[in-house]
């Protein structure tokens, strides 16, 4: 049976809950709720395990804070003996419109501190990721406030549907592979 590590990036603590930077946590919370499973406290992360069509998904929400996400990803890849090809990192993306998703096999960190630390820790940028668009409707110099800001009422109206689509894309990645899931979901 093949195993996959699915990492949702975010920051722990109530002050970060429901912020744009925590979309990775929100997507994994959706998957866990849909599967009827709960997260438990583990090393460097809150962890849940779900099955999907004969595959095992280890879901992790790093508890290291965003800037040290690589510690959790590296530990769980080794602990579960999972290759980076069977790993997927869900991350917020300013360069994409709200709710747009992009699956990819690799890439730069794009200035994202979570991705930067993962890349430094794994010593590679060759790991699959799902970038979830959070838009970029902020004034110059206010990027941090925007990223760490709460979702607006307008944003919430499309968020739940797009989180479900991201969840479907993760299942497609696990079951059909990265290329086929990219073909299906990068256009949506």
C-alpha cells in the first residue's frame, strides 16, 4: 500500500486561525472532517491518517510555525519512509487570484518562508505542491497584514467551494498521480 505525506502550511495559535496564511491548515481540516478523522498531537505537527482508495494519507499541520515548516516535513517523510514524490505541500499563494489552485512538481519558494525552510531542510525544490490563491488586494507595504489577516465576508462566499476543490485535487494527486491531477485541476 502506498503512503503519501500531505502537509498543510499554517501557523498554530488562535491569533492565526482563519487567516489567509493558514489556508493549508484549512484544506487539511476539511479533508479530515470529510473522512471523519481527528488530528492528534505528534512530533513537530498535528497528525491525522486517512485512507483513500487503497492509499494511506498522513496529514500534517506543522506546529513549528511557518518559518520552520521544513522540520516537520523532513521528520514525517523519514518517520513514515515516504519519498518526496509522494509528498504534497499546500501553501497560500499571493500571485494567484482567490481560490485558484495550481499543482506543480517543483518550484521556487517565491518569497514564502514556509517553502523556503522546506527547500533548505530537504535540500531540494523538487517536491510537489498545491498553491492556493489568496489574491493580492493589499496596499503597497501591507503584505504581512494582508497575509496574516482574516478572510473577509466576500472571500468566505467562495472559500468553502474552493477548499473542497483543493481537497479533490489532493485525492486526485494520490490516486491518479501528479501529471493527471495537474491536467484536471490547474485549469479550474
